[in-house]
C-alpha cells in the first residue's frame, strides 16, 4: 500500500514575524531672549566733545566702550557701554576746564579696568579722578572720608604733582622745591578697596630736577595711559 510517511510530528513548523511600532516624539524648543543685565545707554543727540576709548569695565575679557561727553555748557558725563549690552552713565562733577576721558586701567590688579578721567584743572595742574563699575552702576572713587579722590598732575616750577600705578597700588607724588634744583618728594601710596582709595604708606626723598626719575613725580602713568 502506498501512503504518506510521517515521523510522528503532526505540527508543521510555523514562522512568526512581529512588527514593532516606533513612536517618534518631537519636543518643542522654546527660545528665550534674555534681557541685558544692565540698562541700555546711549549718547544723546545734543552731546558735544564725545571721546571714546576701549576698556574692560566688567572684567569679562571683552572690550567695552568708555566715553565722556558734554551736554549744554557745563554738564559732563562719564559712560560705559558694555560689550555684553547695557551699561551705566554718570554725571561727572567737574571744576575748571580740560575735562575728558583718559581711559581704562586695572588699578587694583583684579582683572577689571577702572576708568580715569580729567575732572578739571587749576592754574597749572590737571585734576584727575577715578570711577569703577559696581554691578551696573559707575561709581566715583573716594577717599575713606567720602571726599572724591581728585588728584593733581603737573604744577608750577616750585611745586609739582604726579601719579603712577603699579603692583596693584596708586602712588601720588608731591615734589616741592627746597633750594635751587633740589626737590623734596613726598610719595603717598594708596590701595583701591572697593570704591575707596585707602592710604597704605608715605615716603619722603630728596631728588634733583635733573634726576632721570623726576618726570614720574610730575606726570601721570597708569598701565598704558599717560598724561
């Protein structure tokens, strides 16, 4: 008898295919525009004698715009416009002529530039002052008494003054003629602590007007700035 042969396994092998569904989720991206950390500043249309120089007033490694300008006959402004947007504007108390920006220099070695400006003049001297950016506000540097730190540069033949920055201190010199070309030089060293110039020491020497160092006692040098 001819018939089909079986090995006893009645279940045929079956092949099963499983399809997995893939779900793709797209998340919405929200872009938030952050407001400048400091208020916006600008130079008024009526501003005169505008002077601009670069300096790093906030210590972020980028050049900010340092400015002085005049509004009207006598109102002088000192202004910082930050590279990070915003800035600060300060009305600059002045007396006499010769007002204007000198520039930025790191006086205390903290990586942030303070701002030097000419704030007036006397009979034969230029008066310089200093400001620093605290948070978003330009503040004038004072002495511990609260009096504005106004320092004379230059002077007459009999008496002259100078200023030098270095080693995170400011040294102010007063040279007074004692006899002929001989001068007594008083050097007062200050450290900048916050917004105050605090006296740290005094030294007195005698020099000749022909001395190679005499110029420093009658001029202004701070970083790359000079008068």
